[in-house]
């Protein structure tokens, strides 16, 4: 195997004294009798360069990351340390920090393919390096803990592209378990019947796409189901009851239950926006409409609170930006409902000890990290988060049953502005370009819709597949493109827009096309991808964050491309809309 060269730079202390003490206190509870204690933690920077850096470029790199090129001993030695461990981003993933730092280094003229950041942890302990690594030093959902310095192949290596998988119809039950599809028995029976009629076996991409589109997360099957109360059939489903308010009193509503956010009437107001031709900001009087949205992001927050809550806030922001033909997010809110906190060292009389679901963060961990994650995304995007709530609750029902919020409710909401001529999407026409705007596809958030639809702890081993990662800076760039399109008024090049959420492109693209009763001819190889080893299913279905899908007419495509280039917002034309209501996917070489 060819060794992949890598530069290593050592940086400053990664943990303040307060955080170091907190980590050691947590380790004392976690590893107990082993006596593991962290002596020091320092940043390490791993650089995958396109070509060897000369002395000048190396000095520039050291200044930017505030580190020095090192072999293995760049940070201060500690005579009390008896072992070293390394905390790095989970192997096979790209961290949010890496995406932003890599872009900064490239803008500074450095020939960097990618940079990652990790920590060197020095321990004082009777620690056997061959023993199991101590828990508590890292977040296993987003990080890897290694007993040796990682190699370039560990962090940056990528193999050949994985092929499209074909699933034998007789193996659908096994695929349902292994892929985490969360399909019901009747859905599996439906698939067997349909594919038997087609005379072929399904691909893993088709099954994953079906699972996400038909998940409870996306289809709200429980809320749309018929139900009885005290043995009496009810006239309306739970969802119909929610919609009934709007059906009875639609006054002031411009759009509801038909787009990524609702839009309500505002009043005539002075808007401060940039003139698209002169680039000068000026006041403009027009009717002001408001986009409003609240949604939940429960499962990702339960398994990894900071990124779960951060991407929950980010997803709601995208919903406001993707309303109509483009909206502008203005202000946000977040909320959390969890079980009893059980704060370490501060027990309360009502907090009885009990087992918690495997693989889920505790209520205390969720409330410690989740609100910071949501606030961090809002702040980095540039939207104030002005309101919120927090509640903890448990209710014993019997000696063996406790009702609570071990799987938390994480609410993200907000309000945005929509120009009156952009409230409704235009109809996508055959020949319109189908575009993905935003960051590259990554092997993250795979099967998030199905994972969110499972009961707590159903398959903890598959939870990692639905872990997400945030990049608010990339979402800001995309929003700048949307803002520029909105500023063009009637000349807005966006025909229709949707954000990419659960199910990835496999959900968002069909939604964009099917709403207009058209099909599409798309090339999967056109999808920007950070990992060339990703399979067609992974490229099509992964829920990489900070992406939108849009339709743009061929005549408007050059102007849209110029706006994306100005804002450094990546985009790609996946294909075109077709008159026939059939979605055809190719993978570069013409393979369907």
C-alpha cells in the first residue's frame, strides 16, 4: 500500500484548566479504579498537501494555524505523562472544522488538499497500552480515539468507488435490518410485489430512497392515520385536526402546509436591501410578507447533542431560505424537552436512578451541549436566536414503566422575510436545469429520516449513520446567493427551490420535480462529492448539510452561475427536467 505523506503541526493547549479539571472529574466516574488522569491536551493539525510546501508556505501555514511543524514532539513535554492517546475526527469522515479551515487555507494561496484537527492527550496512569481505551475522552459518534499517531492514510485515505448494491428480493428483511430502513411488514410486502411485477431486484439506492420518502419523519403516517377515542372512530386524523385551524380561519395566510415554511401577510414597510445593478444599499417600500417555521430535530440531538441541535437550527434556517422562490431568515428560537437532568453531584429527591437507552446522551449532556450547538449555528450564520424554552419531565406510571423524554424534543423555529412576488414557487418546466447548491456530498446523515422514525435504542449500531455535521459558513454563502436572486425582483432566476434534508437529494429532487408534475434526467456523477469512494446510493441519499436544490431556466443559468461564483457558493447542474413523469438516474458512464 502506498504511504500517503502528511504534515503534522503541534499547537497550543486544547483544554483550559477548567475544562481539564471537568474532564478528569468525568473520567473518575467513568473509569474509576483504573486511575486514569489527563495531564495535558494539545492541538495537532494534520495537513494533506497537494505538493510539498516550501519554507515560505510552511511559515504562512504555521502563522495561520498557530502551530509549528513537528514530528511527534512539538508540544511541551510533560515528565508526569505515562501514555499518549489521540482524539481525531471519526475516521472516514470530514469534520466541519476541516471544511472551513481547508477553504481558508486555499484562499490564502496554500496548495492544501485538506487539513484536519485532533488532540494529543497525555495521561498519568498505570495504563496498559494494549488494554481497552478509556471511555469518556471522546464523543464516539463524531470522533475516534487512537493509541498511536494517525497516518495520512487513516485520515485522508480513500479507496475505489463502492458499487451500486443489488438486493435479492428474498433478502429484503435482512436489508431492512442492516441498512436501518425501518420499513414495516406491509411496506416490505409492497416492495416485493412491485419488483416482482417489474421482473428485477431493487438496488440499495432505490430501497434507501423509498425508506426515507416513506418514513414517519417525512410522511407523518401516524399523524395522518385514522384513529379511535374510547372506541369511537374520529372524523379527522391528528394532522387534519392541526390543519383545521387554517381551514376554518385562513385570514392573513398566504401559504400553509404546502411549502418549506408558512407565509403570512405583513404590512407595507421600508426594506433595506442592495440594488442588484449598482451594489448600493437603499430603502425600498413594498408589502412585507413573513415566513414562519417550527420543526423538531430529536433523534440527531439524542445521539450527539451539539451537532444534532446545530443542524436542527441550520435545517430550519434553510426552510425559511427555501420558501417560495427564496426567503431571508431573520430571527430564530430553540427549545428542549428532556427527562430529569440528574446533574452529577447534585441529586434531587425526585430523580430516581434507572437505566437509560443505550447510545443516547443523558438529559444533562443534552442540556449542556445542545443549546450551545443551536446558538453556535445561529451566530455563525448571522441570525439572532431570540427566544426559547427548556423543560424536564418524567412521570412514573408503574414500578416497571416511566414516561419521560429520554429521546428529547429539540425544537428549532424562526421567522423570515419574503418578497410578495416570491411567495409562490413557479412551475418547473421541461428543459429547466436541476441544480444542487451548497457543500459536497459526504458519508453523513445516511438514513436520517428512517433513523428518526425508529423507537429509542432500536439499533444503536446504526445511529452513527444518521449523525450530522454543521457548516454554517457554507449555508451563509448559499443564503447570499438566494438574497442576490431575491434582490432581482421579477427577474429572480430561481423557478423553485427546496432545501436538502432527510433523505438527501433522493428526497429533495423528486419533491422539486413531482410538485410540478414533471420528471428528470440526472447524472449522479455531477454531484459534488468529498469522498470518491462513495457509492451511488451514498451520493444520492446522504443528508449532507447546507444544500439546496433549485430549478433555473436555461436562459437564466449564466446569471445564476455568476452569482454563485461571486459568493464562492459551490453548485452543480445535475441534469434537466423532462415532460415524462419519470426520474432517470445515470452514473456518468450511462449506467442507469
